């Protein structure tokens, strides 16, 4: 497979992780580089790992997952986005109960939700007999880079728009989920 095509695929796959990372950067109160790297690690890892799993699964998993992959991503993103919105408007003096995108379980869910398409790409690589090592590394690195950048953009947006900007982040996640669902139901 042409290297330029692989780069374009990696960029396309990284866009969901980028948007989610912006949301994370918006709601973290005091974003540090270590936070951006932590979020980026999870998105990059899952992008690469699910690409590899898709490649391993080949035609069998493609058949099973292709009917529900968009629903999985949709549900995960809508649940997380709704929780973010709810937490941002809930009147509660306990700040520790607010949505925390640095929490391990949240990072896992975000990583999976933004990487479902990578699974399908891996399946297509298997069908095309593409050697998987370079695509997995490239896809993971691209998602990592875009995620770091996204968190830092989100940090700036949070500073500009104030405390209640979590609502925007929640709607971004819900919007991504709806977009994935609509694209798979009506345009796939």
C-alpha cells in the first residue's frame, strides 16, 4: 500500500481522537503536558491496537462487528458526552465528583469509542493482504500527535470560555457519536 495513502488513512482515523481530546482539554482545570500525553497515549494505543485486532480478525470479525460497530461508538460517546453535560450543569459543591477525563475507565472508553473505525480499517488491511506493522505504528503515532495537540487546543478554549465549557465538550462527543451513526446508517 502506498505510504501517502497510509498517512491519509491515519489522519482520517485521528480526527475523532482529536475532537475528543479537545473536549478533554476543555474540561481539565489545570492542563499539564503529562495530561495531554496520558490522553494521547490511550487514543494512540487504541487506534493502533484495534487496527491490529481488525487485521487479525479478518473476514470473520468484519462480518460480526460491521453490523454494530457504529452503535458501539455511538452509545459510548453519547453516554460520556451526556455525563459531561450533566456534571457541568449539576449544582454540586463537591468538585471531585465532576467528570474526569483522566480517570482510567474514562480513558479506556474514550480510546475504544474513537477507535472503532480503526478496527474496520484493520479488517480491510487483512482483506488487501497489507503488512500490518507500519500501518499500526503510523496510525497510533498520528492519533497520539493529534490528541496531544487537541488537548492543548482544548486548554486554550477552556481558558477563554470559562467553567461551563464542559457543556461544549459534551456536545462535541455526542455530535461525533451521532455523526458516526448517521454515516454508517445512511452513507455506508
